[in-house]
C-alpha cells in the first residue's frame, strides 16, 4: 500500500503527531489565559477595590515643552538632558458634579448598555 515505515518508525511518527497536537492545545490555552496577578497587591492594583467615598479621582497632566520658547516653570528638578522639557504631573482631585449631570450620565450609560 506504499507504506515504507516500519513498526518503530510508525510509532515515533504517531508520538510526534501527538506531541505537536498537545503543544498546539497548550499554546492556544495560554493565549486565552488571564494575565499574571501581581504578587504584591495594593489598593491601586486590586480588582475588588471598595468605592471611594471622597469623590477624588486621579488627574494626570502631561507637560511637553520640547521646542517651546517659554521656559518651563512646572519642573524644578533639572538633569541637563532633553527630559527636562517633559513632565507628567499626577494628583488626586475632588471631582464635583451636579446631581442632574450625574443622573444624565447614568441614564445615557444604562441606555447604551441595554443596546449591546
């Protein structure tokens, strides 16, 4: 029947096919597995954070003074490099929103979720 493989060669080929199939299964499972959980958990990295009642939110301000003629006043530390013209400022700011605005945002969010 055109089969030139002997018994041991045929078994080795079958074992190779099984190993390749198993490797493909492991690779596909790895591709869809959740990412690793950080070993050190803090309030900032925890998925189960409690609601913050202070109404504060992180606000990031990015300053990029590259090529700007105005001398940057925001950055007081100078290293003498090109990074002196760039800065990221992080602060926690109380966000104040009226009840009417909050209600309209909630209503539009719920409406868009219902359409999905």
